[in-house]
């Protein structure tokens, strides 16, 4: 079909343009007297900005043509409805269920931050490039194995990090795993206040907050409180399956 040829011609042309720009940028760095280490650092920085540039191009095309370039509508149908400015509980038996939701929502290049009680290094390979991770742990330090670290008692720091991340643009996604851990490290009232604060920040910045919880690890009164006061519940299937139940 002619439409098929046009599509693949455009795909090949875009690939060619992207490769030419990447090599032109690299050649430009090598002719300015930078050391190999400096070139490596700057190249990594440019690589990290690719998702932002692609997302901006999609938005510009949408404004000019009216075409849906984000693919978010298909995500909404699969997940039941995930809208900016809202918080959602994901009741899981394994963190991979929640990470699959994040991958689904970031398939269009949307940025996401996952703050995990599980060690992020075990899941880094399965995540989209636009997804960053931090570790919620007792480890004393600011980073471990390249992952930022948050102490269970450092909820104010997490509020600041989440606020700053979401303020970078509407629709940014934050996944938090470890509410059960935070309750052990702090009193319940303090944790609920912390959750209400980041829910409020989600509304103000038009972000998306996903709270992964393990229902069997929580008392019924705590679980009911979360269900009533924090957000809607997203149902997932068994671990390893990507789609959410409608």
C-alpha cells in the first residue's frame, strides 16, 4: 500500500536524520579540545535529554496537526483511566506489577520517578529509558550503585524530591513503594500526613502519583484509610502480565 511505503520511508528518513545529528554533535565536541572524559560526560548528558526533545517534538506536531502523538489515549483505555492531577493505589503481590503500569504510562516518553523499597538495580533493565529510580533504605549515604537513596525517616526529603520532579512538567509520574516500611520506621499518623502532602503536590503540579501497596501486609484499618482518603485503586493482574484489569 502507498500509505505503508510512506510510513516506512518516513521511519528510515527520521532514523537517518537522528544518526546524522548524533554524529555531528560528537564531531563538534571532538574539534573543541575537550578531553575524552569531558566528551563522555557531555555525550551522556545529551543522551539523557533525548526523551525531553522527542516529547517536545510530539507536542509541537499535535499543536500543528491535531494528531494524537502521545499514545496516552490507549493507555487510558487499558488502565481504566489515569489522569493528570490524581493519585492511585496499586494493590500488588510483587513490585513488577506496579512497574509494568509505569512502563505502560511512559511508553510515550513521559518521565517517571520510582522510589522503591525493593532494590532498583534488580529491575532497571525492564524499565523504559524515561524512568528513573531511587532506593528507600536504611543504607547511610546519598547514593548506592548510582541510585539516589532515601532513608525511611527522611520523608521531608522525599516530599521535596517529588515536588521538584513533578514541577518540571504536567503528567510526570511518581511511583512510591514502601508505605508499609515507612509505617514501621515512623508512626502511622506521620506517614498519612506525608502521603496527603504528596497527594496535594500531585494535584497542584498536575502530576500522577502511584502508590504500590501490599494489602496483606497492612492492617485493615490502615488499608481502608488509604482506599478512602488517598486515591482510586488500580487493579493489576498476576505478576508478569502487562495489562491492567478494566
